[in-house]
């Protein structure tokens, strides 16, 4: 009841701010003639290409036809579906008529060239932290791309969230305009990491929970969140990783999408690994140090009893020392499926990361493990010595649910997940 009143109160506040915003609408910025090919400074374009990759722009703006930055990607939200837009320099359907000032305003304030409010599926609440120099480079890169004619698709948002003017209230409540201001109490390396993680990297967009209006819940920053049907695990002291991260392991994972003590990147994180692979070693070190600073309150491996590595050694399957089938019926059925489908590749001494060290198995949310079972996972090109895992979509929903139940019980010290049957069905149907 209390949450319902709070939600109604927030809607009323949004409406009040929206009414005020109507009287001071953002003006349309004058269109420009699209720049001629080769008009942008080549060095600035190259820097912008790198920054655009770090920002993950192509992940959301690459159409199914493969035309980079032409939009049309369907983004599911709790309020309906939003389609990404064309950000090539096409004059009619893209951003060809956008001046640099219009582009910076969109990135910093979430306001389009015509003065329209943009939805935060476009993470301007993170991009706002980018420096003027970096935004200028990104603009130069995008405006030097081939123009693609690709009209925008209409969004499919529920009422009243399809009223763009409500974003005036959302921005007033939740947008903290940039650019990034360094913390004088922290080192230069830490601040560089914070700039990349909080800004263009927008890591909190997937790894933080959101409130009922879709804004980042800053009271629980980096405590884990759901994005694109996957679970972004906590990156703070609540990290579910069985083995504590250190700088070398995190840098390996961020470059290669794999670490022998943590597992393989899958789902949206696989794209992130590709995108941020352009970072220099200094920048990747800064990212790692900033992320690890959030985990300072986490117990180190082995501080609270048996270490994660000792536990993994104890429970990993070995054909010469097979544990007896479990007593629970669901676990017993899952054990049988595991023996038939999984045990050969996940036996002790294989190239696979021990399941007892996999974050997906220890996570408070089962969806990542379910996705991997259904769809499989392929390591990045840099992790050339790690075997890919095929998907097992041929298994029925009950079989997958039982397998997930068994893996959780056998290879994790965390409590059981609730019944996963319906979630399996939901995730199987997702794209």
C-alpha cells in the first residue's frame, strides 16, 4: 500500500513538473547542411570511433539488416517497447541536420534537435558526464559515417508513458547533468575509471536496480539489476562471485570475456566486452581499480570458512568419485540430465570454468544460467583456448528447471532459487 501511494505521488510530481515545463519548452535548434564526406578532422574521427565503441552505440543502433547506426532495434522496457533511432548523417531520417550543439544537448540533457524529449532507454543520464572534447569526437565520427535512409519506427509505450512531455518531470527528478567532476579525494587513476564507468561505459544501467519510474535507484547503486532479460550481477560488496575479484582477474575478464576463476561473459555482457576492448591498458586498469573500490567491504575468499576454490575442488564431478544422486525429486531428475548432457564437459580438469566458481550459478537470480543452458555461450575471440558451450533448447521447460535446481544445490552455497519453471518458459520465448 505504501509503495502504491509513493508511486501515485511520484506521478503527481511528474505531472506538476510537466505542466511547468510546458511553459518553458525547449526550442528547436536550427538545422545544418550535412557535412561533406571527409570534412571532419581525421584524428578526431578516429578518436570518436573509439569512444563510440566504449559507449556501446552500435549495440543498440545496429539494425537487423546490419546497417551500422541506422537504428530500429527493439528495446523492451517495463513501460513498453522503444525502437532505437537512426544516428547516421542521413538528412531526412538520421541526424544529418544536427549541429554539434544539438548533439551535445541530446547527450547532456536528453533533448532532441527539434526540442523533443528523449526516453532514457538512450542512456543520456550517463552520457551527460562525457567531456566536451569526447562529445565533439563522437559527433565527428557519427557525422563521417555513411548516411543510411532508415525511418524511425513508432514506439509501443503504455499510457501515460507515451507522452514525451512527462520526461520533463523525469529529468527534473533523476537527471544530474554533467560533465564529470573529478573527486579531489581520489587518485587520478580512480577518477579516470569513474569517468569511463559512470559515463560512456554506463555500467550502472545494467548493474543497478531501477525504481518504478525506470530511473537508476542510487540508494542501491551497483547492487544488481535486470536488463534485456539478463541479470547484471552486483558489482559492489554484494557481488555474488564465489571467488573475490582482483585487478588481474578483472582486467583479463574485461579484455577477454573470460577468467578462469569467474566464468565467461554471455548475453549483453559479451557485446560490452567487444565494445570496451578498444580501451588502452591504462584505461582498463583505471576501470578495474574503480570497480574494485566498490567491493572493499566484501569478505575476501576464505575469510568466512571454506574458500571458494576448496569448495569447487570438493564438489566438482570426477568420474572416479561420483557423489550419490540427491534425495530431492527435482534435484534427482536434474542430476540425471546433468549426467547425460553436462558432466562430460564440466568434469574436473576440463577446460570449463568450475561451475562452483561461476557467478551465474551463485547469483541471486537464475536467469543467466537459464539463458546459457537454452542458448549456449561462445567465448570471445581473445579467449581462444576456452571451449564454447552448445545450447540445449531441445530440453523441455521442466527438464531445464530441474537441471537449474540441481546445479544450484550441488555447485553453490547460496540458498535455493524459487520455482524456475515459469521463468524458463518466459526466457525461452524471449529474443
